[in-house]
C-alpha cells in the first residue's frame, strides 16, 4: 500500500525554460524529452512552447491539442494565467514594469525575455518523494534552492585556492 501511495504523491516540480529561437533547438529538446521518458527519477508533467512579444504579451506556439504530454500545455498555460491574475489583483503591474512585488515572489511569465520563444517544462523530481517523506515533520532550516552549475564551478575553484 505504501508503494501505491508513493506513486500517487507528487514530487517537487521544477519549472524549466529553454530558449527555442536557435536553429535545431526544438529538435534537440525533443530528443532530450524522449530520453527523459525512459527514466523513473524524473517526469515531464507538462510542456508548452510560447513567445513573449515586445509588448510583454505571451502567446502559445503549440496547437491547443498536443499529442503525448500529460496536460497538453494546459497546466503551464494556467500557471501563466495565475501570474497575470495575481498581478492584476496587486494593482496590475508586474514588478519589472514598476509594480510592487512581495519579497521572494516571482512570476513565471516575467522570466521570459521580451521577444523570445521558449519551451516551459514542468519537471517532477520523483526521486525526492522518499526523501521528503523521510524528513516530514522535521523543521526546514532556510528552505531550498536550485544551484546553477556555474555557482558550483565557482565554489570548486574557491576550494582549489591555497
């Protein structure tokens, strides 16, 4: 029964944006997604390709019905709409356009550079479910964060200094 509950639990979900304006980017992304589908440690929950215009508007590049993804882009699209609804409720303007922003808050849509086309992937980290369950009930000390590979490389360089 515990195994079944674990399969139904949702692991931490990462929102990843990949620029797709470069020639061959879509093809490379498709190959990597195919490879991810063979792994149990992570799962692509949803993916949507969008373009953010110079005016800040975000438009879907994928057709409304997509073939093989769990949510067909609808979950990412809903997250983008939640961003806009929250900004409207706060007074209409996202922080980068002069609006007030709570500390630590960010909007998925505002991370897309103006004029760029990106694929937004929601990647579930299934490997983390048992870790989260084992540590449930213990107080978190400071939360969590994703480290950029460049930060790890810089830290390693500091470690090598005499």
